[in-house]
């Protein structure tokens, strides 16, 4: 059975629009700057947690003390 050319044309246009929307969505998600921004936000959120923050401060203080002690011996 032959299909109406107008219907076929409409289906092609719908498929093209759907493909364009999918490609735009993929382009947004794969944007390198967006990935960097998301990574930085995640790292900053982790570093701002009290147990991580205070642990890093303590480790820095111990390392600093050890370096000063080594320098003055």
C-alpha cells in the first residue's frame, strides 16, 4: 500500500526535530566547562563538610609542625 507523501514528510520532520533535541541535550551534558564546574562544586561541598575540613586542618598543622621542627634542629 502506498503511503501519503504528506504523512511521510511530517514523520521525517518529527524525527529530525527529535534528533536535533537529542543532540542539543547531549551537547549540553558533554560541555567540558559544565563538567569542570560540576566537579569543582562537588569538591568544594566535600571540603566544606566539618569532619573533612577539620581533619585537613589538623593534618596541615602536624605537617607544618614537623617541618618547622626539622628546620630548627
